[in-house]
């Protein structure tokens, strides 16, 4: 499975406004971060959870031992771009911490049980990031 090719196809289908093969368009966000080494924009499709006026994204990396690149990029530069539905906007990415992170993680695992599976595959704490419109 070529994840980069799947991501490219998903981004193209998302921006075209139609259905996305094997995914629920209404649950996807395109997150564009700035590369921490290159300074170039990188767009990643991922699911999100709506929490009031912010979107939550989860850096589970399917349980890999390291954080995904997009997460490392936004830690270096929290100014991101968000595309959700037909809306595109600048956002601030803020990793959740402490009790708020723990509460949200419990809730997210109940709503999306596959995150518990991801958690069982890694020793790292899986980050949850709030994306807030600027």
C-alpha cells in the first residue's frame, strides 16, 4: 500500500468536491502544515472530530512508534491551513495537554474504538490537536 499515492488521490477527490473512494467526505479534513526542515507546505488528509468551534485531529499514526510528520511539523509551526467541506481557513494548531487531553482521549476511544487499537501498538502518548480558526 502506497500511503503517499492514496493521500494524493484523496486530496484530489476531496478538492473536486465529489465522493472519496472508501471514505466519508464529511469526516475528512485536509490539514496543511509547513515542513519543519523544508519550509514547504505539506497537505495530509485525515479524519476529525468536531468539538464546538474547533476540530480535533489525532496523531495516532496507526500505532507507529513515532509521531506522524504532520504532527512534528505543526509543533514546529502551529500556523496551519484547514480545508473541511467547502470551507478553507487559517487555523492555530494546539496539542491538548493534561486533564483536557485525557478526557478527550477517553471520549475519542469510546466513539472510535480503533484508536484504542492504535494505542495498544505503541508506548508513546498519542497526541490530540485542536485546530482553531484564526
